C-alpha cells in the first residue's frame, strides 16, 4: 500500500514544550570529567573554569533548555556536600553505581555555573538511596534560600551571594531497580517520597517536584501516582531501546515508549480522580535513548558509536514526544556528552554523532503547536519486516507492555504549526531499509501551501554509516529547496523535516 499523509492545521494537539529537548549529565564515564569539565586540557579548549568551550558551543546549537544532574544511578550514594567548597578540601569517595572513584572536583556550584553559560535551567535529582530528608532539605536550602540560615550562608561563603533558584527537583532515580543503592518497593517509596515532597515545599513552595516512575506501564507507576499525585507536578519515566543488531527492531522500538506515555496519562487521570484533585500533572521522560548495554557497557563508560540506523531511531523517539505534546512536557536525552551521547570528545576536539543531527533539527524546527496528522502507510506485518511482530518486540523491550493500539508504520511522522503560524513542519522518517516511497501530502480545508518546500535531510546510502574522528561527519543535515507538486520522494532509511509555507 502506498503511504499518504493528511494534514489539517486546525487539528491541534497541544503546544510543544521546548523542555522535551532537554539534556542529562551524570558522573558516569567521561560525561563530566573529560566531557563538560576538563581543567587539565592543554589544547586551548577550556575556559578559566575548566569547562570545555567546544562542548558548550555544540550544546548551545541544540538549544538545550534544561539539564538533569547528577544522575542517574550515581545519585543514589552521592553526598552533595562533598562537591562544594575549596576543591583541595573535597574528599575522594568510592562510587557505587559504576564501581569507580569520585573526585568531587565538579559539584553543585560548578553545575549551576555551567548551566548558566549554556543558557539552560538546572534540574536536580535527589539521593533517596543513602541520602536523608535532612540532606535533601539542606541541598534545597543551599541552592534556593535567601534566608540568614546555615546552608544559605554556606553558599554565600563559597562565593555565590544570590540564590540559584533551581526549579526542578526529582524524588530519587529508578528507586524500583535492583541495581540501585537503596532499592524500595512501590509502597515504601511512595510513603517516603510523600513526606519528602511535603517538606521540600515547606522550604520552597515555588519548586516543581517530580516523582520517580518506572516505564509508565508498570504497576510501580500506578501505585506511586495514586499516593503522590497530590504533591507532585510531574511523573518521571525511563526507557531505552536497543538495536539487538537488527535495524527494524531499532527503529520500531520507540513504540514501547509511546505506549508507556499513553498508559501514564491514563494513570495520572485515575490518580487525580481518586484523590479528588484538579491540577496539571505531566510526564517527564527524563532518561531516553538508544543504548545497547552489551555493545557499550555502563561500567566501561557506555560510549556508543552510533550509525544512521540509530539516528533514525532517535528521530522516531522525538516524533513520539511531539505527538504526545499534550502530556509530555519534559524529556532528557541520556546523556549529553560522551556517555550514550550525540557528542564525543577527545583532548583535541569533538565530533557530532549521527544522532546529533535529528536532535538538532527537532530542537530548532519542531517548535510551536503539535498537529494531529493522519497517515496511511505500510505496516511491518504486511511488508518485508525482518524482526519480530509489533506486539512481540514491544513486549520484549518493555517487558510487560501490551501491544500498541495502532500498527507501527514504516513511515513515521510528527508535525507542528510554527510559532508564527506561517509554516507547517513535518518530521518524516522512512524506516524501511531498502524501500523508497513517493508520499502524497494532502493539506486540509483552508490550508494552501506555497510552490516550494525546504527539505532538511539526514541520510546516507549506507545504513551503517558512522561519524568519527577519522571518518569525519559523513552523516549530517543537508538542506535543499524543491518544487512542491504534492508528493514527496522519501528515500529508503532517511529522516527529513519538510518546511511548508502557508499562503
């Protein structure tokens, strides 16, 4: 069946929140040390603070609005007090998440300063493993208080007179996981997190509090939301997809995340009804990416070397967040530098991975109002799909999620009406390995577009093409203008953002 896309610019989903293009930095591998912070670099790549200026420049291009810190699994045994004050006095500690050592040369003050240079808001994840409520309150006081109190004064003593005003605070990281220091069951976590949220709000009522969810479709999510809905603003969920050496599984994997978001939305509504509350609670998808832990083990730094297939998977992930703009208000790609990242550094420079370019196109072009698009397109069960069926691969990736409510298509799309209201932008992924399609794009009533379309394309003839220090950046965005005659030729295994001008 030939695919076609139908677009009515009056069919709005919701505004696209820029925070869905946020980042994440963890004390893991070379994300912090040798990534964003490299004070011993002798190649002219750092500023007076020891921050990598080339990394800052590359992330600024992505318009990163929020950065989550300091983890991740790392946070569950982290003493934030070790990372402040004179560096020569900071203790070196064993690090239990990735079985390394932590020098504490980069901590809260450095992170806030780095965020300010990046132009991003800081988002702090609290230690609910070895940490106490007293530690959490002290951290919040240190960051946000203007009072004449101990930790506020300690911040001033450390050279930072004004409060940082950190808005986003999450109640632990993956507390449900057996790999966590301080793992809890859902009931115990919910009781503890409820008390933490109450106390944090007493100290600073202006903050946004984020609960620790699982995948969105786990019973953990149901139980925690039922208890925490009255005291949180967002519910965090995590999921990674994996190629398993199979392109089809790689690019179709984000279907599991979409199902998790749909179920989370329903669980949020149920929790609000049961609690008798009427306030907005949204999804914060604060860890997501393509990650194969066999190919890139976490304990060895998780430095994935992504190819074009991975770039198409990342574009499919981002399509999900735009389509679900009504409930997903923040998403943080894990991570921002070196660790399963779109940017890889060396002492002499960096390169942008294949996955950098879809992220850049979404962050810069897919802003505005999400549109509800209709697509008729071939689905894997009726074509030359080489992986498992949709229900099977979603179940494998997501453990227990039910199959997607609609078939997952080879042509994957999202669309926005630009902030000016003058353009329609369509993010289109042809996920098929070998088949190109001529795709009619049909605009609805009272929507007429100009005679030209601007195409921002990420493609290579080789689906396994990678960027690198020796290879160069072979996979990158190419921009061209085409005559628009109502049909777009989508190359096999390609990603593009099409920009149409309304007339």
